[in-house]
C-alpha cells in the first residue's frame, strides 16, 4: 500500500510586541548596502506597515525552554528601522510587529535563513520600475512625490518615465534581454517610434551598437543646440517661434537638438537681414551675407584703407592709468612663483580693458564706401562677424552719374559727400538653394555642372596643397611652362620676364571646402611664408638671394601651387572668354599628370562623399550606383526602398570608409592633347561622360 507524501507545514505568523524582540547575532548582513536604515524607517512611517514580516525564533533559557523573548535572524534592517521610530517616539515600544515564528527545534540554522533571505531575492527589473513609476504618475502622484517615496531624485524618476517614449516593440526586446539598458535609454532621445524601430534594424546589422551611435542616428536630421546658428538666435527665440527641441535626460546633450532646421534657418536669415539693413544705412554698395563664408572669400578683392577713431583725453588718461597699474603689479610680483588669485584676476581685467582700447571704430572714405562692400557671417560661438571694406575689381573705376541739368558729371565721391546714401545690394547665402529632386526614374542622369565645378574645386585645392609640398614637381611644372613658352610660342604678354602664376579662385564651391584638411594646410603654409617675407619689396631680392636652396625650392613650390587649376567649366567656343574644349581637355590631362606626380589621392587627403557635397545633390539612381560601387550590391538593396533624403544619409554612412569617389575626383588617363591648326573657337564641345546631355542646372 502506497504511503502518502508528507505535506509541508509553513511556520505560523503572529504579531509580537516590539519590546519582546531582540536582534540576533546570527544575521549575516554586516556591510551596509542599498537603502539606508534611516530611509527605510521613513518609508515604514509613511506606509504605516511592514511590507515584509520579520523572521524570528524563540529565545531559549539555559534548560532549553522558550522565554517570552524572540530573536530576529532575518529582517535585521527592518528591526533597526523600527527601533529608530521607537527612539523618535513615533512608534510605541509595545506596538505589535508582524512576525513569522520558526520552530526552535528546526534543523535549519538561523544563519541559513538570514543568508537565504538576502541572496534569493531577485532585484526589480528596470522596466518594471519604470512601469510602476508610470502607473503612480498616471494615478496622480507627482514626480517629486514619487522621488521622495523611493528616496531618489526627481531627475531619476523623470529618466525612468522617459522610457515611456520608447516604442513598445523595443521595450519588449529589452524585457527579453535583447538590448542593454544603456541602448534603450539612447532611444529616448527621439519620440518617433517608427524612426526608433528603423534605427534598431540598422544597428542590428551593424558592428556598432554603442549608445552614442544610436543617438547620432536618431538626431541626424536635427541641429545640435551647440551649432553656431542655434547659438546666434538663442534657444528661447527658436522655441518662442514654435520650434521643438529634443533633449536627452540620460546624457549631457549640450542643450539638446533643434528639430526644425527650416525654422532655424529662417530665423537666422531674418536676424542677419536685420543686421545687414543696419549696416546698409552706412552707404555701402553691396553686402554679402552668409552663415558660412567660403574659403578665400576675400581673394581677388582690394581691402580699403581706413583710419582709427582717436582716443579722447579721458580715454588716454584711463589707458595710461591701466598700463601703469599693470607694470606696478608685474614689478611687485616679479619674484613670486605663483600669483594670488585676486592679483591674477586683476591682471586679466586690465588686459581685457587695454584690448578694448585697441579695438577702435574705423573710418572709411565716403567715396570708398560708395563702391565698397561688407561681408557678414557668424562665427563658431554664434557671434555676428562684420568684415567691412572690400572693393570688387569691376567697381574699381567709379561710374559717373549724369547731372540732372545736363551740364556736369558727378563722381561717386561727390555723391557720397553730398549725403546721398545708395541702396546696398544685399545677398544672403550667395548660392541659391537647389530643390531636392526625388527622382524615381531608373535612368542615371548626368551630374549637374555646378556640382562638378564644386567637386573639382576640392580637387584643385588638394592638388594645390600637394604641389606646394613637393618642390621637385613644382619645379618641373614651372620648367615645363617656361619650355612651352620658349619653344612652342604659346603666347606671352606682360612684364619683363614672361613667367607668371595666375591665382585661381573658386567662385562656385561647397560650404565644406574651407574646413578640409588641404584648405587649412595651404592657408597655414601661406601664413608661415608671409611671416618670414620682408615687408620692404626692395629688400625681397636680397632676401631671396641669400636663401638656402631647400627653402628656395619650397617657396617656389608654394608660389607655383597657387596657379594650379583643375576646375571644370563649360567650354565656350563662341567667344573670347572662358575656355575651349581643347583647353579644358589639356587642363584636366595636366591636372591628372600633377596628381600622379605628387601621389595625390582624394581619399587619402580626407575627401568623403556626404549628403551636402554630393549624395544630396544627385538623383536616386546615382546614389544607388555609388553604394553599389563602393559598398556592394547587398548594401544597395538595403537602401533602394528609402526616400531620397534617407537614402542619401544612409549612403553617406555606407560609403564613409569605402574609398569611393565621385567621377570628377577620380584619376583618369587622358590622351595628351595634340596641337591643332584649328582655332580654339572651332573646337568641338564634347562634354565628359558624367556630364553628357546635362541641362543647365
């Protein structure tokens, strides 16, 4: 006959007066961890109950009989919290305490119970904590009340509640340990659930699942609050105009991300236009406004002379007093190893005040103002930059204004002197915005000519840097030019020595050109040489004559490099201006020869196809072709369903390290141009393959 399994009998529970309880020495917890006992006491007082009973055992006397006292081996922190409340007279000493009473004859040790209670507890999942906070907030508790109840900060509560902005799909993935908490928190930066899920699909197939990368993908269509445009107008102005800001509660975000770039650009344009109108009242002929002035924006222009406004007697006296104070302090502390903080601060204040005296207003001749212009921009700190006093070559000759009576001609100088203020021509963002062409056709259309010109500006500047750093190639290029002039008689005119370098300027260029490594390299090399050259032109020959050979070669290379021209421009066979087809062919062939000689590779010098400089400017078939060439067919299939804007952004990521280049930047083997008896005006105007059939942009 089978014996029935013995049923488990649980230990009984009952209320025991607090003064009948003592803390057991069998409690295994010795080190403080988690919520403090004081905070636990406050929580018990707020709730008016223990959420978990104490585990107690009867205290036995010397004969092994039970007494009316009980020891607490499991629940010592709760016991200590109750003791604090009793000491504070907020709880009676005889108050009943819910306890589970263990049979003293049990074979389970008291230390066993204490250890099990502390080790078998499962910490609350962060998602469960978020849901609990969310329910309490929904039922009327404020964030501050929730924070006070759980002895945390309101910021932590806000962070947990912010997880509500994450897609339920992603929350389920996190609950199943499919992603880390740090990754989940990164998704809170953008409340768009569809975009969150799209980014998750992207990072799943990527080797990079870092939180910063997730945030970057989620904010790529926004503008950081640290952007100079945002600093220029101010976040408050943007928000007052109806703009919204994404903020990250889990990371330092620098003020967040502005979600409406179009609104931001409009506000920036309006503020710059107001500033331009104020400056236009000074009588300038033109004002060019651009948040990003292009590289070499003042090249080819003449800087106007000006005079500084003199200091008055009071200002001179104040300046001298500051100088004397500065010299006195320096002399007094000349032997000190370290200046006291207040003295160091005072010296800084004096330096700032003295610098202010040097920044005096300037005065231009009214006649110069009538034909000159001003550049207005914004620096990286969001401060407006006004650069006055430039004359364009076409404005060098003043155009007369007919006298109303027909008796005399009034010059520009006389017009300005008479107090007549001309209306300035104001241009904002000199390059017109090109509409996005979300072409759904499968035909790869030719590249816009303007885009090709901008791309070849990159190549020209990079080639200029490469030649400037390679004296041997520069010497060969100059000698090549001289030999052609001497033996082929290609035409010379000008000074006594008909060898010259015509500086090539970039009238059409992308906004990123000035920030490239090769642009900065050319500028730095030029500034370094400029600092060494003698100011006196008569002394230049003697200075060059004693220069060592290596320095002479390096200087020659730098000067020759400014004549490098690898720019594409539409051939013009019908007039004397511009370049013919044969001339353009020769230009590109020689540019390739220089590139091969210097070892120039546009990838190596830092060019990467971006939305701004290429991918956002071409059609979808061209974007797909680029991805297919640079990242493979599988990558192209991953983006072929996207809209053009998203496709361009994803293509930028895929092509970042692929080494792919747009066609105008690739090294092409041209046939050496041959001499023809036909005039340049009769040359055939065949366009490159990537431009053939292109309409004017």
